[in-house]
């Protein structure tokens, strides 16, 4: 028997158990590598990876410490008596090894793998191995099996709603946060659109970061359901919504490693949407030289897979292929993007037109999921909902219900980047703009980012401002400044 | 500025930094996934992965805690002032992603990857991704480039020695710890044979575990060199020998994940031997239905790769393909194996003959690396060195120089497994025997293991003892007993 202790450390994904090097019960001095244990005493065993504490500060010899993740799963108070056993690697890892060896896995294999991941039996290493193995070869049927396993049993039930809609863009186009506008329009129309969003990857800022500058996003499943049934829309953090646990663990590893592959992310995406209770999903595949998908052949291949898997999952999927070669809107970064969105919803003169048009196009396609709408009317109805202010009102109600927050200040450190010669802007490099925004701090600080003043095809004179950088601290500002001073601007002028 | 603190936790491979959630300098409350940092203030920056401490027990808001691995690299006392910067993923990870995508990497790519790994810029996840990616496709030239990168610059210099020999078996055949006998014979002949051995994988016990029951194995490079030049042999733990750091980190991940592939392990093996200053290497590839290599075609393929890479590295490699279908010797487990080895070196009547013959064969081939020996004489010279007691004397000197230890007690919990019918033993399942030994505790306790009484081809009567199990604690004994009570013995009797 050891005594349970909470070691208040968050380790991101992995359950860690801390044991004293002179543990009074278990001989651990010999341990030289990652060791898996099973901790008994709670309702069900908790799996964790051992780390050795060399003095009494972390744990005493009669204690077992658990990090925050593992402690919360244990469901016992500090001081509870527990026992532990060494446990062999998860049985389903043999399936992972078969995948590594290039074999096709069965439905049961995927179910077992996903189950072991959700029980924290996989280390991040194990998950990464699984991802890379699928990366080299996976069949459409395997994607389907994986998606079904990832969806799991917890599915949000929207009662009698016939259509529960969502939009998902499979790329990070700078400034492309049309999700908020679409939600406003679709909610104004009356279709429920619950957007459950995972925290953005390291690159730039995500939909959630933009939404956070406007309203609270930490909402639990019950509150979400109530809100969507009343207000027809929500944009919330996936964190508190208890669905697709294994998918989130996988997705954290994907993001941390930049491992994401299109095939597997299809399985993740569709599993998530199914578990969110979505019935009708519009998927946007941007194509561009700097986008994830570089050619329309690739986009078509991807569309086919999405349709194949979506159909078999019983999800109504509409796939649209769009131009992903240039930034959309003006602002890149949470506060700047929110500013653009509010301008559009308020029908301001200076609202970025490309962002507005894309949002209307997508919202229109979603509205057409409604059988009652005459074919081809979606766009016009969306436009009317925006123009009349009904979309703005719907959005305001969503913000109020989630809890409005004060808009963040834009970064106080600014720098204008100007054209170095006369000419016409032939191309804006989206990955450069994303990188500059990230360095400026857009992933960390809501007020950081890039405000783009010019678009491709416009004529400029040397000295014209191309974009303005906003940073919230000296460190980030120095990073982005040194990028700019390397001589590149991300704008090709010819 | 934060104040450095040592958090005395060993995490196996990864550098971990602990930061308070309300850190006085860096805003970390937003961090939701693995974040890489660079810590400045020491001689060179140290890379680590952030974990968040939610109260003051681990670190205070003005402190940065480092686990034992990272703290020792920092080279600063507790209380030193340090700064940190967020750091992007290691640049060479883009090469790993290219490998994942199925590309051939260049010599420079491998050098950059290995360098980043040795600087702790790779998480275990990153390393696992790299391993799995190589697993699906790697060219012989890439294995060569990887081996050269892994070898690194630190190479043990054996001065004027023309031949520095070693033997390596690429599989875990139960009981096959002939390395100790070979070292004794080769040392008795006068060729230097420095065996630098990494801790065994999780399966059963390794060479090092067997050696540990006889002598100290924790020796540093200087002491090793002195010993080998004087005594012509050594069997030591790689832990204190500072070579191939990146290879060891990779190899830990391989072992923890069971990811090891033959191609990559060739690169690891040859890199390690080159860095150990080995000039002549005998590699044993056992072939058998339960062995790593199942067919002689596979073995030949592997031999070709070893020869290709070895030749280009300037290593004199001799590859031998042997029978790996059955256990060798009687004992499986550290103390039992040591007992067999001493019996052979002492020319005891009841010494296991198969183990002795294999050792003589391999030692003979190594002796033939010596140009002065007439071709075909190796085996006879080896036999004479064993019979005359010179090999035993050389081994005793090696043990004494390293520091003899008291032999461990055999486990006090025993169980005899008997034949369930009359007949002839047609096959002994090596992986079953390995599993039983592991469950009995052979990987953790020197006195645990399996003592095999019968060989394939022998006739038995129902009730005859096939093998005896030794365990050192009830837990392990229960595991192995339940395996046996499942009705299997690992022996086919026909």
C-alpha cells in the first residue's frame, strides 16, 4: 500500500506517477526507462508512466504522486491507500506494430487502439508512432473504421432537430475566420449551428482565439445544448465538452509534432462532428501554392475520401473547393480578425469584401441544406440576413448568452511594412504572413497580429504601407522585426 | 530573470522544465500543449519541454524548475539567474516530415537530426516519429548516413592496438549469454575485447544483468581503457561511457516502444561499435520461427546491408547466420545464466554443451581476425584456451578488476513444470520461455528465471520435469504461475 498524493503538475496528455527512489514497497532503483504502471484503489485502474523522485520533496518513500491529469482520473482524495502493478505495453500496440509493418488493420484493431488511447495506456510516443504509421499507408475503409472508433459512444443529442449544421475549413488561411459570420447568418436563419472548436495549433491564432476576444467560450455540454436550442448558434471551446476524448489526445500529439496528415485528419474531423451531433457538414478545401492542398487533383482526391467516409457514417457532407492562394480579410490575429467580423456584421463601408463574400457563399450553401429553401436561393437569403442586421442581432445574442467580454487592446508596439518599389502586387505569401503573425505573438496575445492594407492586383508606389504589425511585448516584437529586416515582406511586387 | 531550481525527478530521456502557472515573468496560463523552451544563462542553451505547476510546492512564481536530466546539463547551481525563450520545433523536424512523406534524406539531413536529438531538441514523440518514418522506407545509403551521424565525434582511442574485437548477437535467444565466455577466451588469447553494453530491453534479462551478478559494471571510460589494455577484456554498462549520446536516446525510445527495426538497429549497432573503437566485429544472426529473423532469405538480406554499411564505415565485419530456433544453455535469467557460464569456464561435467560449443565457434571466428593465426585454427585455439583454464583465469582477472560481487540467491519461490504425456520433445518455444522468464521477474531480479532441464529431441515420460521456475516475490510468481496454468508449457511433445 502506498499513500496517494497530488503533484500539481500539468503535463499535457500523459499520466505521470512519481515514486520515491527508495520506495518502501516497490523496488524502482533499477528502472532505467519509461515504465508503465496501473494504479488500483479507485473505481477503475488508472494507467500512468513512472518517474523517479530522488528526494522527499516530491513524494516520500511511502507515497505515490500523481500529476494533475492522473490524479483527477483516480477520483480519490490525497491520503487514500492505493496499490500499483507494473503493466505491459497496451495489447493494441501489437496492431500498431502491424500497421508500421505496412498491414491493413481491422475495425476491431482500430476500436482497441482508440480504447487504449482513451484509457491513457498510450504514451505520446506510442500515439506518434501510430500516427506516422498510418501516414505511410491507410485505406479509405481504415479511415472509416478509425473515424467510427474515434467517434465513440458519447454523442450530443439534439432531440428533434432535423438539421444540425456546421462548417469546417481544412486549412489555416490568414484572416479566414468566417466561421463566426457563418454561424451568425445560419443562426439568424434558424438552423442550429453548434461550433465546438479545439484550441488552435501553434500557428497563428484560431477561431477560438478570435471568439475569445468577444465572449466567454468555456461552456459545458448542458449549457451548450440550452444555448443552441434557444439561440441557434454557439462557438465554444471543445475542452469542457466531453466527447471524442481519444481523438483529442491524438490531435494534441498531431499538433505538437506537425504530424497531421490529411487522411487521418478526415477521420478526426468526421468523428468529432458526428459526436457533436452534426447532421449536415460543409467542408471547405482551399487550394493554393502555399496551402495544405496545392493542386485541384489533390483536392478532388481528398473530397472523394471525405464523401466516401461521410456517406458511410451517415453524415450529410457537402465539400467545396476554394481559392487558398491569398490571405482573406485584413486582420490576422484575434483582435484584428474580430474587428473585421464585426465590421461585416454591422455592414460597415470599410469591411473587407473578400471575407464577406466568402462567408455569404458558405452560409448560403449551408442554408441550402434546408429542403424548404428553393435551390440556388441560399446566397441571396444569407445576403439579406446580413444586410437586414438579423445576422448581427443573432450574433449579439450568442455573445450575450455565452458572456460578452471586453475587447482586448491592440498591441502597443507597431511597425509599418512598406512597398520597396513601384509596381503591382502579384502575390501575397500566406505562409509568410502566418509566420509573421505568429512571431508577432498572435498565438499568445489577442492584441498581436498583422493588419493587411493591400491586396493582390493592386498598384503600389514605393513607400506605401503594405501591412502593419502589432505586438504586445518586446520579445515578440524583436522576433517579427528581425524577420522583416531580413529583407522579405511576403509581398511580390512586379 | 527567473531563479533556477532543481526538481529532483528523473524522467528518462526528456528534459522537463517546471514553471509556475502565475509565473512572474512569462505568461503561461494559456499554454495547452507541449511547449519547447530554451533556457539561457549557462555555458550553452539547454532545451526543455514545459510543464505547468499549479501551486508553490514544485516551483514558486519566480522560479524555473528543471528535472534531473536538464538541471545537470545546465551546469549551474540552484539559485542561479536564468532567462528563457520559447523555441520553435527543431529545424531538422522538417526533414523528419519529409521522411514521413516517403522521401530519401541526405547525409546533411541525418547529421542535423542526430545533432538536434543529442541537444535534447526532440521530444520522445519526435524521436518515435523519426523511427517509424524510417521503418516504412530507408535505403542502404541512408542507413550509412544515419550510422555515420550516430557515431559522432567521440570515439574511444585504443592507441596502437591493431585489432579491437567484439561480438554481437542481433536477437534475444533465451539463455544465450555467450558474450561473457567469448570475452574470456578472446582476452586469454590476448586480443582486446571491450564490451560496452546497453541495459537490456524489457524482455527477460540482458548480458549486463548476467554480468552484474558477477562483478561491478559501472565503469567510466578512463577506467575501461586502463582495464582493457591490461586485462584484454571488459564487460561494462554503456551508461558511464560517453559515446553515441543520440543513439542511446533513440535506442531508449525504440525499446520502450518495441519500435526497433532491423535496418535502423544496424545503423545503431555499427555506430556504437565504431564509437567504441572496435575494428573487427563478429555479428551473429540467429534464424528461427520464433526469432526476429524467420528465414535464411531475410538473414542474407540483413547480412548484405551490414556488409555494405560496415565496409563503407571502414569496419571489418564478419557476419554469421546461426540456428535461433531453440533456447541455448540451461538457465534463463541473470543468476542462472551466470551459473552456466562459470560451469563452462571451469570445464564442469554438467556444463551445457550447446552453449559451450556456440561460444567456442564464435570465439574461434574472432581469433581468426588475427592475421597471425593459421586459417581454420580459431576453434581449436579457443577450445584449448578454455580447456587449459586460461579463459577462466582471464575472466577471473576481468571480474576482479571490475570488482567482484557476491552471487545473488536464486528466487525462493519455485515451481516445476512437468511433461503432461510421454513422447519426444519436438520443439521448445523460445518466445514462450522468454515470456515466462520475464513474468517470473528475470528482468527485475537477478535470482529469478527459468532453469531448463530438457532439450529438443529428448524422450520424456509424463511427469518428468521440463524446467523449474524461480521467482523472488509473490507478485511475479503469481504472474508466471497463471501463465503456466493456462495449460501451455512452451514444450511440444509428440
